[in-house]
C-alpha cells in the first residue's frame, strides 16, 4: 500500500530534479552579472550570503532589492541582471577554478557581495509543469520570514544554505557531488517555505498557501485518476463552483480541470517510459476510460501521440547508453 503523500512530494516525485552549484561571486561595488535566457528545463538561482544586490528581470515588474539571506529562483529561466545599484561602470571580474566550483572576483573597493549562483535542471516534459505553475521569479527573504514567525522549514532552509556555504568554501573530497545534491534539496525546501508563507506568490504556491483552496490542490495531486467534478472540488473547499473557478483563475490563471489534466499528462509521460505497459493501461492509470480520449488529450498536450512519445524516450535511452 502506497503512503499518503502531500501535494509537493507528489509533484517532486513526478520529475527528475538535478542541481548545479556553479559559481561563488565575491565582488566589491561596482559590479554586475548578466544572465541570458536559460535553456529548456534550466532554472537559475542565486543566494545572497552577504551584502546586497538589485535584481532586474525584463518584463517581470520592478527591480527588486536583495539582501543577505535572500534566495531568488527564476522558474521560467528568464534573462536577468544583478548589480550593486550604483549605476557606476562595473569593475571587470576574473574567474579562477577551485576544486569543485568557479570563483568569480573583482577589484571593486565598495560594499562587498558574497553570492552563490547555480541552476536547477528539470528533465522535459516536466519542466513545462514548473514553468506554467510557478511565478517568473521566486524570492525567499529568510530574515522577513523569520520575523513573521515561520519556523521549521525556514530553519531547515537556513541550515541547508549554511552547508552550501561551507562546501563552497573548502575543497572537500566529494564536494562537487555534495553541492549539486544540496542544490536539488534547495529547490524542494524553497517551494516548501514559499507555500507556507502568508504572502505566497501566484501559482501552485498561492493555492497551497490559501487554506480554503489547498484541499482541492491536495485532491488533484493525491488522486488524479478520479473522475473529479467541479461540485466535488468546490465542496472540499467549502465554496461554490463559481467561487472555486474564480480563485483558480486569480491564483494560477487556469481552471481546476486544467491543473488536473496537466498532472495526468505528467504522470502519463512517466508511465509510457515503462517497458511492457500498454497505452490502454496508461490511459486507465491516469483516469481515462476511453483510450481515444487519452490519445487525443496527450497529443494536444505534447504534440506527439503516446506511441511517438514512447519511441522518442526509447531513442534517448539508447543514445545515452551508446555514449
């Protein structure tokens, strides 16, 4: 009998998440770091250990001030710029290779910045689920969260960052693997802290942080194969169908059934990788009694039939083995 899991555990269990801690920045003002749009499935992150920074993300609102303890993730891989805010011409940075990561330094004499930079890598097609249901930029302000009374998850996050700081400061045996593993854990803990915040951003985290909407979110992730109806989901949330739909549109810009379909398709993509399982069995597993309806929904979602998707994954596996 499978254990009862929370929605975030089920979401993370659907996908392969890898982390890479790539750079430790040690700059004196004036300084600047510019990132282009990331590749598919890549989610940059930055951790301000000391000092401050200005984050600019074109098309995503006003610049944001970051201070020591702040963590920023860009789930959609958006181009962005970090700088000291002075407007002065930045001092050129030089990179040197440590045993396990790159150190970037400049000769600026102003306020010092200490920052860790890396990325979370999500295997397709599940990166699409993250990009569509998380905000363009996700900022966790650990000092503000502590002042507001957030406890356990925040303490875990701060402990994790302390480990990342220590590993990036020493050429420890196995340090590269350790930092990458900690980066993957950073993704999960950041989502946990965000979902527990009273000021959760838009998307799934906003649903999770809304006490009346979270039962619908949990129901969809816990039992996606069930033939849910709007009245059933609305009753779980103690609200009318119209109110439920309005809240979903406000929080995620989609309906409950859109989310249900996206979860089903993510699970179906995983099932189709399993050798020997038929398309009919996959359809039933994710809640479709009609194989034709499942094939239609899958093709509309991924642009490939289930059979074509299965072949594409088999080809990738064979290439990986051959390399």
